[in-house]
C-alpha cells in the first residue's frame, strides 16, 4: 500500500559535488523497505558563484570573507532547490523531517598537518534553516575525521542498502568530480574509497579549450587519440597505488597537477589530451575494480560520469567480464543517487544512528555524523 502523507518519512538531500556542475536535490520517502525518490531537481550555479567556489579550492587573498559570502550564495541556491522540490510535489515544509545539506568541499586534508587534519565544506546551515523553515543536518564529514577517519566516502553504506544483491559481489562507481568505488561483497562486507579523478580534470580541460562546461557525452574526447606516454605518466601518480582507506579531492587533482603531467610532453593536441584524460579516469577506476572487486558480477555507475558515453565505453572495455551499467538500470537515475544518500544520512542523524562505516573510512568506530540546525 502506498505511504500516505501521515505515514511518509520525508527527507530532502542536497548535493553540490566537486564537479561544481550545480546542485542536485531530491525529496525522498523512507517509510518503505527501500527509499523512494518522489522528486529530483537540478539547479545550476551562477557562473560567478561557480568561479568563486572553484577559486577557493586553493589559497588566495581574503579567504575567510570570500568563503563566508560564497557559502551564503550557495545556500540560497540550496533554498531555491528545496522550494522547487516542495512545489513540484505539492508538499508543505512542515511535512519534511529534515534536509541533509552536504555543502561545497573546498579543502580535504584528513590526517594531515597535526595528525587530525580537516575537511571543509562551505555551507551555512543556519541560513538554510531560516530560509526553508525545515530542520537542517550538515557537516557530515568532520566527525569521522575527528575519529581518525578519512571522512569519505560516506555513500557506500547507502549503496549497500539500494544496490546490494544476495550472494553476488557488486561494484558501485560514483563518478562526480572525484570517482569513488563501493564494493558490496557477496558476504555482506563493504569496502569503499576514492579511486582518483572523475570529471574534475575532464571538465577543466574542456572549459579551457572549448568554452563548454563539460564534454557532452564524451564527444570531444572521442575525436582525439589517447597519448600513451602521457597516460603512463598520469597512472604513475602515487595516490593511485595507495591502499584504502583513502580519499582525495581537488587538493591533489587540480589544474596545477595536470600542468605538471603535461610539462614533459610538447606539441600535443587538446582533443588528444581530453581523450587521454578520459582513458586515465577510466583506467584508474578499472584498476581498482580489478584489485578489489575481481569477483564482481557488475559495475553500477552513478554520478555525472555515467552520462559520458565515451567514459562508459572505456570502463566496459577495461572490464570485459563485468556488466557496466547506469544506476538507472537498477532503479535510481545517476544524478539522484548521491543526493538521496545525504537525505538518508540526515535521517540517520535525526534518529541518533551512525552514518559512517569504519571499515570504509578508517575511523575508530561508528559515529553519528553531522550537526542539527533546528528550524
């Protein structure tokens, strides 16, 4: 029987990832055995805000002032996304239990510098609660880092809940700005970690050389030729060879990193670099699947990378024994999965339940994640 308004457990999840392609929001009902997405809304970021958020990934002048104002600007986009979700479903704010608002990651340095390190997501959950009149849960990653963990990835436990298959090992690859892999073992164990870059370098190179924000369906990359010497240089990146638990971000895979990789290669065609970056992204993921999920029956791909036809082709080419498919074929479209995960994490926090998997993040134990900002 469908859930009625009185029995629904409604949560909103808001995600703006390292790809900086905008905000994805979902309204999800958790009253059944499986979460049910009632609505999805994507809201683009204004070019000036996107540029400022990108600039704040690296040290610059007057950072505290600029970061605070950028957080306010992002939260206003979050609030617009919430209002659109409510309007699309004729839902009242009072019927939503809470919003899970991830914020925009601008630095991710777990364990660095002083042994604890930090992870920083720009956000202003107090302002979001004020604008929406809904309880807000935010700052999900910091508690895991405080407990000695990586603070990432947090989605594998959600992947397990919606994509696990009895008696079969399944891989779930989320390709946002960074790519992260969840391995859902047949015996119920879960492994998860960041593989390396997802769309971050691809989008950067495309923006610089074509003016487009991303390589639509990988068409530009498909017009180029993979440069094997450059590919091998990229694949030598030490991070790719570290054992999990591990996580990364734009702190490592940024334009300066790419410029360093290109420094020894002259007279190269921009489309060939795009083709090579696509192959690099795919190969880093393929290598991790072969290392850690060799017995998997399929690889379910979500995030914006699932919409890149060339990238999907290269994943399948590298994994001929696995079925590589979009998460849409398993019940949840690619751009909804991560936002739905943060709706679920908000629910865990509101219920006083842990949201991390210590085996995944390396934390000393299970922890209730995030802080609650009451409406």
